[in-house]
C-alpha cells in the first residue's frame, strides 16, 4: 500500500467533503448502497492497464473514452457502496493509490443522491 502525503490527502478529502455536503444538503441517505462512479485521465496505456486491473480495487468499467472533445482519453469506473464518511474515506484512499500505481489522475467521483430506502 502506497503512503499518501498528508497535504495531498487533506486536499483530496476536502474536495470529497464538498461533494458529501452537497449530497447531504439534498437529503441523501448516506447508508443506502448505490453506484459511485470515478473518472480518471492519463495516457491511454496507463488507463488501459487500470481498466484491466480495476476489479482488484472493487471497480467495474463503466466506459472508456478514447478521446473527448479535447482529444483526451478518460476511463470511468463504478462500484457499489454507501456515501457515509468511512466508505468515502476508503474511496478517496483507493483513488489516490490508483493515481500513484498507474500514473493517472482522478478527475472526480459522483453518484445520484438516494433519498428513499
């Protein structure tokens, strides 16, 4: 497991807290399991390696985009989980470790808020 620098962790966690605050302000029930998608950018070769290994991190491939409107590749992954603080902390650590392991950059995560059981 890769060690994550505290300042890097804090910056990522602050961004993730913004997403959580937005979800919760709209009535999200954090304990409800739902698909969470995470996107990555980087060299095609690195994204392809991540695509092949994503199940090791609990993800499935949602979509691989060879080139967006700017000609840049994207990889969208998804996994089922809750949005409680502990689950999102795990997600944050996972995507930071993926960045380090594959030489890619996380471009955010998201989900549809769950307001009903």
